[in-house]
C-alpha cells in the first residue's frame, strides 16, 4: 500500500512537471504568462467598467474584486476545460499502461492550482497597492478556494469521462463557460442586481464562492454574500448540495467508466 | 513434478470488442443510434483463455496478427478489464507494452528518463540513483539535454530500453520489443534477455520470432482467433506457429493475382505453398504483340532481400511464354516473385516487382535456420 502511494505521487509530480515545462515552451516570457494573461484581461475590463461604463465606480476596491473574480474564474475554466480533455489527450498513456486513471485528471487540476497560486500572489500585491490590508479573514480564503477546487475537480472528472464517448462535450462546455462568465458575476458587481433577484443568483455555486472570496479578501461592510443576503435555508444550502451532487455523480461516473477508457479512447 | 509457485494464473478469460458501424463519438450519433438500435458487431478477441505462468519461467506467447496476443497482454497488465474470467497475480508486475511509454517529444532526454521512470513505478529519488547507469547504457551522454524530438529514432529506442532494463519487478512483460532497433541493439536486447533467463526472472514475451521462442522461452502458448491452440513445449508451439503461417493471407493473394491480370506479364506457379526442396514450376507469359527476346525472374524475401534470380541471357528467345523449374532449397517463409522482359535491342519492355507470392514450409527443425538450405556437415574434434 505504501509502495502504491509513493508510486502514484511520483507519477503525479512528473506529470505536473511535464505539463508545466511543455506548456510555456518556446515562449519568451514563459511562466510569466500564467500571471500576465489574467492581468491583461483585468486591465481591459477595469478600463471598461471604471471609465467607459462606470458600474464599479462607487464600489470600494472594485478593481481588486474584479481581479480576484477573473483569477478565480480562470482557474475554474482551466481546470474544467483542460480536465475535460485530459483523458483523451493522454490516450497514449491510457492505452499502454495501467496507471490509476484519476491521476491524469488530478495532474491537470494541480497545474491549474499552481497557476492560481501564482495569480493569487499578484492579487495580494495589487490589494496592498490599492489600500487593502491583511486581515484575519484572509485565513479563510484557502477554505473557499478548496471548495472551488473540489467543485471544479468533480466537474472535470465527469466531463473527462463523457468526452471519451462524446467529443461534443468540449463545445458544449465552452458555451456553458461563456454564459457562466456573465451569470457568475465575475464582471458585474452584485450591487447591480436588483435585490429581489439576488437569491436566485446564489444558487450558482460559483457566485457563492466568488462573493465569499471577495468578502474575505476585502472585509468591508457593503459586501454581498449568500450569508447576509439569502434568508431561505434551502437556497443557502443549494450551492453546497449542488456541488455535492455534481461531485458524487462526476466521481462515480468517472470510476465506472474508467475501466473502459483504454478501449474507447 | 515439483511444486512450483504460480506467478500469474489466467482463468477462462473472455474479451469482446464492440465495433459499432459508426463510432458514436458525437451526441447526434448517440441519439440517432438509440432510436435506430445501431447494429453493432461484437468481435470475440479472447474466447476462454486459461493458463498459468510459474515463477522463474520465461514464457512466450505467439500467434499471427489479430490472434489476440496484445489484448491478452493488456489484460494481464491491467490496461483492459476482462468481460469474464479472472487473472490472479502473485507479485508486482512491470509491463512494457511498448518501450518509452509517455515519452514527450518536447522534453529533454533527461526529463523523459524521470517521466518514464515514474510511469514504471519509480520515485524521483530512485531514478536519480539509476540515472547515470541508464545514460551510460544508452550511450547518449552528450545528448541528454537535447529535446527528444531532436533524437534519432534509434537513440530514442536505446534510451527507452535502457530505462526498461533497470526495472526490477517480480514479473516483466514485453510486447515485441525485440523487433525494434538495429542489429547491434537487438544483440544487446538478447543479452539482457539471456541474463533474465539465467537469473530465473519471471518474464512473459510476445514475439513473432520462433528463434526467440525456442532459444529464450521455457514454455510457450500459441493463440489463434482468441483461443489457445498449442501450449507447453516451445518446439511444439513453434512448429504449430509455422504451420499456421502456411496458407498465404488470402487478401494479399487476391490482390496479387488481380494486379498481375492488369499487367503485361502474367505469371503463375503450380502451387501457392511448397514443401522445402520441392520443385516449383513458374510460367511467365506476355502478349504476342511484344517482341520479347529476353526474360528474367527473381525470388526475393519479404524484407526485400534478393534470394535468387535467373534470366535467358544472350540467347534470343521466341514465343509468348516461358516456364521454369526451380528447386526450392529455401528456408520456410513467404517469398515474392519479380518478372522482367526485354526486346531484341536489350531494352527493358516491362518489369514488375512482387508480381506474385508463394510460401515454403518445412517440418520444424531448430538446428537449421536462415534463408537458404545449403548442403553441410560438421565434425567435432579435440585439439591437443
């Protein structure tokens, strides 16, 4: 058992290493792109929302809130999108060696997690520059990120197993992500949503996660989270029930299909 | 018989592959198929295969292409799951379904050593300890920091094999690894395999080479259409395999004769398969309109080696066909015929390579090998 454990860890770390080395090969700035990409998106959107269509002008530290949203959303779309294609992309391995199949999906998510950690450093630097100072609430941010990670991983497992059989999945998921970007309030501040509709938005786990992460990073009074907005217990629990359902289904489906990957991939 | 410990016990394995008419890899197809009850065909790849491999055995698996060898190996390696039956494993197993699994062309040779090592079950620490030996064996020290895509295929194979032989596990399984690489490399492989045999390492080897089976393996089995048709003694299995190779592949045969029909020269033998030493009658014909003064025919091996050839020389021939009697002092295997005709001025009218094919069979005799059967004798003596 111990042997198995160290063996799987070795495979995981080599796969992540490979992924990182290969991804930024031939680019002059290399790993820096992991940080630069969300920064550029942020710059464009910041100009848009502060100067051109000033929705976020009156919200304190709107820029930081926006940047955090983009960074977290990037992590979500990377984990699910690259995760979805991971089994097929590593078909060569799957067909020839009996490594545990889940390692392939987990490896792709670890890469995304490393990117997120790098980006979070940038978020914190910007927070300082913007006058947001460390508070005790920051200690809870990893818990929210962990929740997000589990959710993304559950989706990645389900999608990757589906993608082996149906290659349409990535196109469908792309559309989902495109819509989700707007529905998850990455750009638009929650303040812009009329109060009576806010409950419905919080059913979406990503909204709950993003709003919690923002509130923990910038602990000002006017944060809108599921906890200070939604009164119905059912809706308060909804995102967590959804995450649990998606993960259980995703892991279970992956596990039941994984023994046929070698033949079908 | 002494009590021997079993390393792998395969019991009544069945494996089917479902072959849909149209592989439904899109949702639309899937929906259409549900409605239409897609007429899938299942192909029985393995049909009730049972055997045991004992510890310390060098076990060979032979069979023609498509007989289910690779599927069997993948089932043992745990890549596939059997439809029914069981495989019990007594000890750890390292599979080499292919050398260099996971090799990434964009990474350096060095990185690939660690990646491949991890997939074969080694931690980074263990790989670091073995790294120098691996590089030394592969003889590519100066290239280790180059990307793999800049390696020659020979270098890649050497590197992969050098990692593979470092693997120490209770059971090793190899699929056709001896078929790759140049002659020098194959010699190296053979040396390693002999070492395995000497050290009583449990090995399962899939191969097409009867020479490897008879010299390396202690026991073997032969698969045909997913069933075991011969098992046990390596000579018995090797003989069964050679017999199964006799009838030429009917599809290539048809293709050959079809090709020949469209050609100016037609050629036919009295048989498709000949016993070693038998006389083959070849008849070659061409249209009467051609002024043919010279005709030649040649025999070549499947790898293109020129085995034998003859022509009519300076004597001007007449007529529109020629027949030869050739004594086939050839080793067992498949051969090709090549035919050519020239006109009065010694200009080539037409020539066809591989215009027809035939095969030679013999009773299996492990003492003799090679393309030709030469007269020989030997004597032993003791030099003082």
